[in-house]
C-alpha cells in the first residue's frame, strides 16, 4: 500500500511519525502504543476502530476525541484522556 | 435554520449513498450526513486521501456508489456527528407532526441544526463481542476493527494473531492478515463445518462472494493455519497486553493455548437502532437478523410516518443488499412526500425490489451464522467485566437481577451498565441476554429507551454561546 508522506506529532510528550491522514488510532497501534488509558477496572485500548466503543478516547490539542475518528495531522499534540 | 430539506439521510454506507443518490437524481433536495471523513461505510470504506490501495471488489463497488453520489446533487456533510434528533412524531400530544430535526456536530466549528420532511436512517451495525476473561486487554480488537486497520490503513493489529468468532469476517480478516505479512496463529470458528455446508447453497446465488470465500480458505490451508471449527475463546491472557489466547471446543474438553500479540474477535453484527428507538418506532426481536430491529414494510417504512430504515440497521443482510434497500426507501419517501406518483413509484421500485430480494438470500444465511450464540453468554465468568465503560461485572448484573431488576432500563438504573460513553453499544447484547435468562426472553428484557445525545458530544459544542446569564429570570413575586 502506498502511503502519503509521514508527519511528526506527539503522544504524551514523545514524538511519533505517521502518514498524514492515517487514523490516529491506527498510527498509535503501528507505533506499538496500545494502552491508551485506564478505564474502571481495565485498561483502555482501541477496540472497535469505528467510533462506537469510546475506548480510544484521547485529548487532541486539549480536546477530547476518539483516536479512531481523528486523522493524523502534522504537529498535533495528543495526550491521554 | 434554512428551509427544510425534502430528505435527510443519516449514514453514508452503501444504503445511505444509494438512497441519497436515488432521491437527489429524481429532483429532491437531499442532505446526507456521515460521521467518517469519507463516504463508504465499513465494508466499502475509502482509504484516506493519499493512501493508494490495490483495487479489490469491495473498493470497486464502493467507488461506483461514491461516483454516483458525487454527481447526484446531494448535499454531503462529512465528518458530521449526528447527536440529536427531533420533530416528526416528537411533538406535544395532539399537535400535528413537524419536519424532522437533525442536530449535528461538524469536525470544526459551530453545531448545525437542519430540518427535513422525511428521514432515512442508514446507521448500519456495530459488532457484538460477548465478554470473556481478558477481553479488555490491549491487543484484543474486534474483527470489524481489524478489517478497518488492514483495509483502510494497511496497519497490522499484531505480528502473530489469533482470529476468533463467527461469520465470513473471520476468514476475510485471517486472509488479509496473511497477505499483509502477519502470522495467523489459529482461527477459532464458532460454527461447525455442517453450518457452513448448510449455508453454501444460498451463497451459490453470489458466485463472486463464494469464490472469494473459498480463495481465503485455500490461502489459509496453504499456510497451514490451524482452523478450529466449533471452538471459542476461553480467555485472553497477558500482563500489559495479550500474550496468549486459550481456545476450547464448544463441547468442552481441554483448552489449547496459542501465543500471540493480538486477538481479533467478533461474534456477529447488531443493527444500530438508537435513532428508531428515539422516535419510539415499533421494534421486534429477530435473533437471526442480529437482534432488535425496527418493524419495516417491504418499502422500508417504519411505523413512524416519513421515517425509513435501509441497510443492516434494519436487520443484517449484508453490504450487497444495502444499496437496493436504500433505493427502495428513497422511492417510498418520494412517494409519501408526493414527489413521485403511484404509478411511477410502482414502476421504479420493481428493479431494486428484485435486487434486494436476491442479495438478501445470501445475506440472511450469513446473518444466521453470526446470530447470537447463547453458549458464549452462559460461559461469562462472574468476575468478568461486561460493561467496560462503567466496570460492571456479570456478578454485579446478577445481583441487580436478584434485587428485582426485570428489564434493561432497570438494569441500567441499578448498576450503571450501559450508562457510560458507549451508551450500551458494546455491553448491550451480553447484558440483555443475562436479563433475558431471568425474565423469559429478550422480548421481556426489552431494550434501553432511546435517548439523546445519540453520541457523546462536548458540552461546549452543544452550549455554543449560551450563558447562564441569558436565562430569563422572572422578577420575584411581590411579598
């Protein structure tokens, strides 16, 4: 699969690179970051990839967002929700 | 708010794209709202801009629908999350129905409210995953999730993967994993060989799909992937993420352990009925169609005037049947709005009606394979979390039932099960089965009343410029 150029963004302070436009959840999985936060009693990780389960909730530039519905943009600052 | 549209279509999967295209081509003012950044839905999902994916039959079918939509004159609102619905029958008692109201949140900017005289819901399905110990570990994802990762993004869920559950997605995911360079440690299929053999005759109507399925099986056999029929996941195990999965025959016996770094699991598809529930449309429980479905006539009319459902949200029949259902719904809406006369409607509906009937045969056979399997619910351990948003275990659900909860709304009130951000979409099936076992069936267990917001939305987006100081406070009564 041909992909667009990679851009840099940050997750919890660490710099990551991913093709622009890839879903943020996919980019985090590709980077080996699967544990995105702590839920009540169990860790949270991307699960449905289609905006249903809300398990991949993160903050993108300060705003709550589902990582599976957010395309990667250059310079976006992602933090755990 | 601008003048009402003739028709609003919610969801730009195959049903929604076809519905909007049909109505707009016939001159109706149509708006199509979609949560994703591109039209396509799950099966016909488009890769993001700049991702060049080798063409496959799904991509070609999706591209044809997208091309027709693009030239149809439909107002297409992408990245719009619909969170509110109103109007229609939701008026004070005795008042005449209003146009439907749709509240949506665009990707950036101010919330949007629009009106439409008729509404077609094409919400599709979500995946059913019946809980098992370890299902919440990172590395465990849905089968549909895996197809999205692999098809649209070209990202592997893991290097060595166990694939488990029911239905054709199992083999689609396993074959795509192999092709993308991952190792498939094992496939655990809930169905027996006999169930597949019985489903085959209905699939001969779609030789293309049948051939694709057989090619997947052949690819797996070539690589020597163990395919375990009538097996389920007993547990996913690992410290911080899944490290191995234990599989066991449905008939019992010893479990077999497979090392892996990802588990893709799915137990079928459940129609998304939150919008028809909000409008208090009539529903019926149809296990072999995926669960609760709105009651529909042959032209996809619900029990609510000018409200229609097309695609798998009205009962699982597959992507191949969805466009014809969308066209039927659009034609019925135009007829009911007086934009198409009876004769023209009768003529225009003939072809989609026949297409839908044909495609629905194979779709129904696959839906039966993916229907809920009670054995999985029986096997849920007391300490296993059922509702992961709120951390509610099976034991807590059983305790609420002991305390007198008799249906889904009471279970929600007693335990908060289904009250978290996913709004019961993930836990609903397992929880409803647990209630049904006590009260004598899913009809009695019912479903959670449809409520707004349909999806979580930030308060700031909904409030906009609203300020508490804007609330008019009447002067206090004189003493």
